[in-house]
C-alpha cells in the first residue's frame, strides 16, 4: 500500500508515519508550506523523515493559502463574524492539495495525524470520532469531500494522546522536547489572535455599544474586537454585560444580560454533507465549536445549501461565522457555517 502522509513536524504526524511503517506501508511524507512561519517546521520534518527513512516532498501552497484562507478569514472579522479558518483550510488547501498530488503520484491512500477514524457503515465510508475524547478532531474535518473518504487513513484514530506521546518519546528521543502542542490557528505570529487582528484590522472604525432596547451604553473600537458571549473588555457600567449581537450594517455592538445569550434556533449556510439524506440519519447532535459538548437537536434541510437546527435545550454563546457540525452518535454527518441565530423569546 502506497501512502501519502501529511507531515507537520509535530509528534502526532510523526507517530502516524511510524504506525504506517509498522504495517508495512510504503510511506511518503508531504510538507505543505502555507506561510513564512513554516521554516522551522520544514527543517524538523526533514529530520523526522531522515530518522524514519522515508522520502519527503515539500509543496509551496502559500499563495493558495492566502487566497482561500487568510484573506477570507480577515474579511469575516471585518463583518463582525467569528470564523474558524482551520475547518476551511482542511478542505480547501490541505486535503485538496494532498489528493491532487496523490492522484499524480498514484498513491493508494492519503493519511494525516488527525485524531479521528474512518470506517464503513451501512455500506458507505464515513468519518467517526476518535477514541480519545479529549483529542477528537472529527469536527475539523466536516468540510471534506465525500468522494475522498474511501481513500483516507487516520492512523491515530484509535490511539490516545498519552500513548502517542510515549511512543514518540521512545522512538524519537528528545527530538520533540522543545516542540509545543500546535495551536489551532497555525499562521499567527508570536502573540495572540487579538494582537494579530489589532495590527491587521486597525483601520476599522469604532461605533456605538447599545443595549437590546437601543440605549447607547458606550463606544467600541472596531467590530473585530468582539464576539458573541464576550464579557471582558466592554468597559460598561451597570453590568455584567455580554455581547449578544454584532451589527455590521449599523456598526454597532449589542449587549444584554446572560439570559439574552440563549439561542432557540440556528440558521446555517454553505453546508457540506458526508452522508446522503442527512435528515434521515437521526437522532442528531449539534456541536457549535471545536471544544464544546454536543447537544441533541432537530434538523431541517432546505433547498440550496442552508439548514436550520433547533437545540432541544437553549444554547448560548453561538456566534455567526462558527461551524455547526452534526453527528449521529459518533458518526460525522456534515455541517455548515452559522449565519444567523434566533434568541429565545426574541425575533
């Protein structure tokens, strides 16, 4: 079996390579250079591949990454949304490039170090949650193309992070001693997301902070600085106040009390499904963020690419721009981008 494996320079993809080699797969490493911050990782990937004795190919996809991920990411923040660039990057850059290259190189499978599993259920290949609940990354894969699923491999899907760390230490020694756990947003320079946005979107104008009944309570310094559910940094008296809406049209931040965060329905667009007839695959459980507990819900699919999810119990802190991902048990069904929410007892 010829396998094309995405290598990041971290312990997960390295142990994934080791697992495949122990199964007698012919492994070729691929490193995707997506931004200038990749230089150190590229050197480490080469060292890892030398230890493993596998060939490495580096593909420069910086222009593609900027066009498909970085620029849309900034545009979403400009309109007051809260995007997750990683889910889009997986589908539109990482796996798209990997499968294109695998086709050119006649590779049988494409593999990554994600903590998720691929299996056949009801006669069709599907993605399921990884065994390690704390590291499960299936949420990040919901936008993959359905036709890719039969050729996917996730060697770490049935392993636990602590065991992966132990295997890595035993085989690679101190090679990862100074390597920190990768962050969700890989392209950020040193510092926080807030610092990056402050520098990149500093030209955005300020505006009013208003209550739900329209009272002006203060001023904001740009929509990108706020997200639904935010409490800190508002500088308002009479609180506690929480951001309940970001109004791009009026350039206003709308605040309310904690109970005003409760959402009774969520409208999503840009849907992507890994199963046929997702409505049929119930009961449905919705996950609103990468690290949050899924909640039982009802689900209605409409013509085009949008759908509406109604949680059985009110949910809070759900922001437009985030991904809503649906599951049936451990099976990943697909999902979409949150466009609008309906607050409980409000239109």
